[in-house]
C-alpha cells in the first residue's frame, strides 16, 4: 500500500527513477492513465499543471493566451459576485431586524446591475465592460462583501476565488487582459469531452487523459476505459463541508466516496492499479482551524489535526476497495502547487514503470 504524505516528497513505490525525459515516438511504449473524480476535485488542475510542466514553451504560452480562459476567469469573478450578493439578500430576508447593509448607498446600484449581467463563459469577455469592472471593484470595497466571502463555501463559490479577490488587485483584470498561468491554474472551467496530455520519458510515454467529473459528463467515461494501465482518482479533502452543485443536498465527500467505490470495483478496473490523490491539502488545513470532519462523518472521534483527520478520510475511501489492497497507492498533494505536482507526477512515473516491469516479468 502506498503512503499518504502531508508535506515533502514521498514515493509511491521503492522503484528507482527511470532515466531523464527524452522524446520518443513509439506508441507501443505509451502508458495510458485516466484522471477520474467528481467535479471540482481538482483533477483538471493537475492536467493543466502537466501541460505547463512538461510540454513545449508554445503550449505553456498558449495556456495563458487562450481566450476561453479569459472568458472563464471573467465568469468566475462575476459568478462569485452574484453569489455573494444573493447570500446577502437571502440573509436579509431571513433577518429583517439585523440586516447586512452596504456603507456606500451607490453600492446598491452596483449590485443591481451586476445581478443582471449574463455570465456565460463564452460571452463574459465581451460583457466585462468598464462599467461592470467599476461595479465589481466598488462593491468589493464593502466590508460586508468581504465578511460574506468568508462563508463562500456555503454558496458554491469556487476554491480559486481567493486568488482573484484576495491576492490580486481587481483592476488587473480590466480589459485588455491576458491571463497569467497562475490565473489559469486557479480558474474554474468545466471540463467537457475527453482531452489528452503526453509526457515523454526515455523508456516510455505517459498519456494522461482528462474527462469531466460532473454527473452529466460521467456517461462519457467509458469512451476512455480501453487500454488503460492505471487510473488516478482525485479526491478533494477540503470538500468535507460542502454540498454538490447538482442538487445542493448531497455531501460532496459522500458522492466522491460512492463514485470511488463504484468505479474501482467494476469488472473493468477490479485488477487495475489505482493511484489516489487526496488533493487540496492547503484548503483542508485552513478549514480544520474552525471546522471538523464530523460535519460529514459524525461518528468521527479523533482530534482536529490535519494528519489524524486525513488518515480517517483515507481509510474511509480505502475501505471501499473490494479487491487486492496492494493495487491502491495514495498521495496527499495540492494541485495548485507546481513543485508538489511535479514530485507527484514523478512518483506516478516510477509507480507505473515498476508495474509495467512486474507485469512483463509475469
């Protein structure tokens, strides 16, 4: 069984690393690995990191220059603002004697205009006008907006929102605007269809496959199940206190648990090596300062520390495996941390390299 780590590099196997990467063209040496997991688990962020860390400079530059990311980022900003406005309105409706009020009277006009802005990811680059940018920036100056932002996970605000609202001056996103790779990394954009990224090593090539994790996309998974030598299942540790987008009722971690069990125990994957990424350790650690995993696992009797809480969640998932436990490898990581991802991908390389050698030797 692989080890789950919280900090620093660890190995998924005791294999020595293959030689340094070189370009190969022999498709017989391809090792196909699919990323699976629920929506917002962070698997597509891993995929963006793979493209950035291992592909050509042209590919790296295209990630930032892709206009679809510009629109998606504007959608992220506008969706966040609309969610916060709605949360204030919902709170005020339920608490008429203790309402959350704006300090600047013109902020109500800003909020009214922003509520009407269409946030389609294909159109947001066109609708993020100077007037919209003014409204976003003015409304964000309100202390009440920042206060509600602290409870954003109750309103399906995406995990990358702090990058745009807390770590950057919103003026930076005014048009003309070209996203940096860091912007792209924190951007939330729904994955649809099937996409691939190839990483060349001297002895083989890893072919990573990404598919959408939302319920509506999972029916497409079967398209990529042929010829796989391993699967990577991504689990968000930080979602223990959140509900699914699709129904706003089902706890996200319970959905992830059920999907994990359903996927790895199918006839297709019952003998397949499964590499489990327990992702978003950074957000998980921050949340545990004020919350407990009892939110989703009321039977939990352990402490509130990161390691103890992580171990409990890890065991919850691993207990759902109905086949050889030795086929499961685990890794705790953070997909937005490039160093952590590079280390993790290298360990995936070592793991699948050893598995292929073992299978070749019978």
